[in-house]
């Protein structure tokens, strides 16, 4: 005979659910964390250049602010400078107060509302993520906004009207200079915050303008800003190509010109990368990736970029960490191939120089002298990164003068 089944046990009545206090929470509360621990967390945000999170972190309470450094009191401190952000300028140069940024190291996309943009004319953005602005008054004095901290560096000098690209440099650590490149006049200027006007760079060769402009848009300007380095690079390129061609690759910045060869300078995590794109008689592209050592002046061909992919276009180039951007591949150069009023995104693997088109359909179409992504279809990360390289929007200051 089977054993009798015992009746179900009576459930013990439980009281209301109580939320347990986190064991990490100190008895006095989060605001009383030890200052050393507060600084360690803050340093982890600075390590990835997530300066906006750092500002939010400091805003939690007065104790956390007291334990951490204030970017508004140390604007030139390297920890508080944007390093690896690109600004999607089509949005930045619109009339709104919203800005879109991408962290090329962590893969983070950021949309930020900046009410102070309404007080200025947007001019351009630097490769690292600063916004170059001009006052709306008669003098159009220059202003440089750090969109991640809200800090504004004020310049006394008025901004030249035809500025195309710009870069902010810190030549002596705590000092700061704003370098601007005017595309229509092909002149370059720089100014310190106290300067009454922008001073023109006096280069003996006009091709120097194109060289330094390429260094700016590729993020290599800080490493390649001296004329002595220019000469060393030209000598090394002369050995790789020939002298007559090497003097041309920097002086022409338009597709189809300059011996059917184009040159791009790009920052590779502190190293200087050079991408040469050739167009042969059959209109087929080939690419070579090189690396330049500014200390020794030597140039060599590379077959790997480590964990990076390179994006180049008619107007900009940059590198990204492929581990943070799904769909991108290391050792590959992504570029746009123009076919009249349309353009495709292509990929070249520098290990074997194999080139392939990423998508069969057209990626960009030309509208009002600019290439825009084809609408009414899904876009990938590769689309958005490539769109940053293909255009240089006009500044609000220049448009305001025209109207």
C-alpha cells in the first residue's frame, strides 16, 4: 500500500516586501563616500574622455564636487579636453541648439542640448570635438566651446569670414592657440585668447596650406605642425614615390587631380598614418597605408592597423576602434567612390589590397552640391561614419554674411 501523500504545508504569512539597503551604501549615504573613492570613480570617467558624465557626476552633491577638479577652473588641463570625439556638423551647423557627437574610441553616440549655441554663429568643429563659434555682434569675436563640459574659451580676435577648418592647440601646456584655415583665400591664421587679431602663417610655399589643412582634418595637426617635420615627410614620400609626385600629393585636394593620386593624413592612436589612394588608367582604385615616425623621419608601409579601421573622404579622415563599432573591420580603409551625382562606400583591406563595395545600392546622392545619404532605407554605422567624411558644411557666419 502506497504511503499517504502528506497535505501541502501551510504557507507562512509574510509581511510587506521590504527593500534591502544596498551593502555598498555607507550608513550616512552616498554623499559621504570617502574623497579618495570619489576621485577613483571620477578618474575612470576621464580615462574614456566621457567628460559629460564627469560633469554629471560632480553635480550629484557638494561633497563630490569638493573631491574632484573643476574643468571650469582648468580648461587647459589635458584631462578636460575632448580627445576622441567627432561632431556631426550637419546638425551642429543647423539653427538648432542640439549637437550630435561620436566617441571614436568607445563607440558612444551622444546627443546633447546646448542652449548657449543660440548666442553665437556656429563656424566649424575641430577634429577632437571643440565647437568654434563667433559672437553675433559686429566684431564676431571667436569663441571655442567644449560641448562636454560647457566651458567657453574667449578670444579677443574676430573670426575670419571664410574659415573652413580649425584646430585648438596647447603648444606650451597651459597656453592655447586657435588655428583657422580659410579655404577661399587659401590662408591660415592663428591667435591666442588675448590677441587682437588673427596672425597669418607665413609659409614660403603655397602647398604648405594644403599640407597643414590635411593634418587638421585628419587629427594629426598636433604632431605634424612644424615645417621641419613637413620636410622630413616630403623626403620620405619622395623615396616611396618620386619627388615630382610627392610634392603634388599635398598641394591638390580634389578628386581626379594631381597625377590621379590623393593623400590623407590620419591619427592612429597617437601614431601618424598616411593613406595614398591611386586611380589608374582603367579608373580602378588602389590604396597604400603608411606610417610616419616624427622622431626618426622614417616612413614605412604597414599591413595592419591593429584594432583600428580608417575612414577617408573628400574632406575628412579618422580612425575608429573596431571592437566598439559593430560591422567595421580592422586593417581596412573605408572610402567613398564618386560616380557623378552619386557615391558608393568601398572597403580596402590593406593586408592584400583587396577592394570591394560595401553595398550594391547607391549610398549617397548629390543634393545642392552636397552628398546626402539615400533616404527611405536603413542606415548602418558605416553609413554614418562615412557621411562625416564626405562633406564640409558652410559655417553660419559665412551664410549670415551672404544673406
